[in-house]
C-alpha cells in the first residue's frame, strides 16, 4: 500500500497541475487546443478534493482562515473561510492555459504564472468571478466556532455531494511531484513572476476602513471558478474552501516590468492586483463552496423530523429562560419568542406576512442597564448574528448606515445596515437624549423606518438608488412607545424581580436548534380555520373601528408563529385562542 496520492492540505497546487496534465494528455491528439474542453469546468480536481474532504475525513484538517490565523497559515495551502459577500467585483479574464514547449499547463487557481507567458497564439483565455468577502457582521462567538456541512455541500454548478457518498473517476491519477514554483520558500523569484494576464472588468480600489461597521477590517478577495452568474448574491453567507495566497512583502512594483509585447492586448483593462494588492488582501481561489443559512450553523443538528412532543419540552424551557431574562414577565417572554421565530414569508402592497418587529417599552436607563443587558446576552447566546444600534442623536447624525458605491474606485462601501440574512437588530432608544437631527440623521432614521416597514435597505449608487431586499429581525427597546420607528407589536415590560439567568451549553444548543427548526417549518391553515378567523376578524373590526389591515395581518402572523412554536405546521383553534389571550393581556398593559 502506498501513501496518500496527493498532499491536498499543504500542496493543493500540485494536485491541480497533475490532474490537469493527465486530463490534457488523455485528450485527442488531433485537437488544436486540447484545453478548450476544460474551459468553464474542472478536470477531476474537485472529485479528488471531494473524496479527501468527505470520504477520508479531511474536512476537519483544513484550517480556518481569519484575522488570528493569518499569521501562521502558509500561502498556497488549503484553507476554509466563512464570510459575507460584501461586494461583487465582476468577472476577470486570465490566461487559463498555455503551451510550455510541448506541454500544456494551467494558471487556474493561481495569482501569478510560474512560467514565462508564451505568445498569444499559444494561450487560452478563461474567466473567473471576483467577490470581496468580509467576516459576517455581528457574528456571535458560538456561531464562529460551529461546523457546517452536516448533510450536503454544493461542489459546483452541476455537482452536489451527499456526506459520505463516494465519487471516483475512472482515470484517477497516480504519482505526484511537488509544485515548487509558487512555494513561499522562493519568495525572491515570486516577486519577479509575471501576472497571469488577469484583467478585471471593473475598477476596484484598495481596501480601506471607509465604513463604521464592522470594526474588523480583515477581508478576502475570493476568486470563484466555473459558476453560473447568479450562484452568489450580495450579503449571502458562504463558506469557501480553496487555495490561500498572500504575501505581505509583495507589491505591484516588485513584479517584472518586462511584459511581453503580446500581453499589450490587456492594457485597456484594469489590473485587479493594482487596486487590491496581494500584500494587503488575501486571496482564496475557491474549489468548494456552500451557502450557509442560520440552520447550517447549528452543529450536530438532528436530521430527523421535529416531533411536536420534543418541540414542546424545548419550548417550555426556552420561555422560562426568556422570562427570567425579562424579570419573570411571561407575557413579554411569549411575545419575544414569537418575534425570534418571525421571518418574512409573503410580501405585498397591503401586508407582509411573517414579519413581526417588536417594541419592548418600559425601559428606564436603570432597568435598561439590568434587563437590557440580560436581553442582549440572551439574544447573543441564541442567534448566530446580532447587532445593536444606539439611537443617540450623535450616532444618527454621524453614522454611515447606508451602503454607498464609490464610483471612482468601483467599490461598494459598507454601511451598518448591510447585514446578512437572519441577523437580529436591536435599536436602543433608552440612550436617546434631546438634540437636533441634521440631514444625515433624518436620512438614517428614514432608512431604519423603511427597513422595519418593508424589509428593504436603500443602497446609494451615487447616480441612482436601489432598494435591496433583506431579512432582519428588528427589535426596539425604549421607555415609551417609539415615536420615530414603527413596530408591529408593542409590549410594555412588567418585571417583578431580577432573577439569576444561566443555561448549560446543552440547553443553549437545544434552544438554537429549536429556533432554527421552528422558523423553517412551513405554514398552512385549514379551510374551516380560515373561515372562523375571517368571521372573528370581521366581528373585531365591527366592534373596534381603529383596527386595520395591518392589525389583521399581525394577528394572522402571530397565530402562525404560535403554531410553529409548538412544532406544528398547521394553525389550530388552540393556537388562535392563545394569541387572543396574549393580545388581551397586552392591551391591558397599554
């Protein structure tokens, strides 16, 4: 028995080269360009990596790239990076394959060519997609440590692998030689290597701290290959596994100026290396990727159908935890639970079903320092992404909430409201004092109001503005009902005691799984229940002329969320009665 065929962890480029050269060698000799068939697809390297990661347990051996690990991870090795797509930088042409004597070689998954670039007649242009990715804003510590890929992973646009499924090629390559050309040990030669002929469609600026959020400026330029145009969208959370390249000593001036005349065909395009230098922004050449939902971040989640009796027990313990957090206020805890389960499902001009923003009132500065802190800690423990905005006059007058496009650099500057789907946003009005809002402050208030009412954020592209759909759970804590931000549900807090709040790691994991699972349950309502609800709503509107469509939509949303909180997919009379009782007790407080 021989050793491992490839060192995919420390020398993935060696596997890339060997599988490419073997695939080309097996092509028909009559082909003028035997590499043309591999434009837009891999040649078996993804199969090799897939087998290593999921059949041989290699996934646990791949280091996670972040700001702390950047100093010890070696370039040209395999890494994992989880981030939010902060900016989509368009496509980039590069010399994907070229002829070196009688041998065809590839520059795929490389920043620089390890060989002298031949004339244009002996090269082929390929295309890749560029994404600027940042650590997920507001990601809580437990979510950072979680491990995704519980069941499946998207390998490419045409390939999906079930965990444990074995996939082989009939022509598995054998033997490998080291790919020393790009090894960090030869840094002096690296600095003189010629670019692969990359040419970006867009002008991209060097990374700068031009936004107020997030404070962590670590980011990556991810280069994705062989993907359809719509595979990744702005603000999606993705985990990438690929080849990491970074050289803090490398600058644009270090590169050879003796570019062949044949390369002058790229002079009319911008060079991405000039604006996002590899000395400051790490690159990841993606081999494997998976979009991550909040449920994917719950490690070791059971893959079975959630049973109502199991859900009910977890629900009861979670309501008790939330009640202790809010000073033994069970009604506020029930409303908070429905808020945490809310998710926009149907949107129309009349109503938005599924959205349930919450305004907890009754917070003084003293009680906010106690219950506000406990509430903030509880949300951090339960949800993967959470963020708090202090609604002070100074903050509103100066903060950059709106993402803005810098047309001179071609970059999208990040605003505080550029958040990943599933983020919980707490707006703290308890810190607000008297003062005057300037034009920027008024603009920021309108942005927040629009977010709460329509679940969209307006992006400023300088010459025009574009509304981008988002999915953010919004909660306001305030002394009285907020006069500037509209919430679907206003609940006065009525604490009776300050109770010690604690939970074991097992309990927290169960509650996280419960919230993610209950949110994903489909909603349905029987015809008979629908008729009963319609009759009761009509009667309620007859008795109270102040009720409108928004109130009816909120009642329906609360009833569906109540059913989901018990693990039920369909609404029942019992759930409706529970919502009516909560509404009665809530209105008594108002």
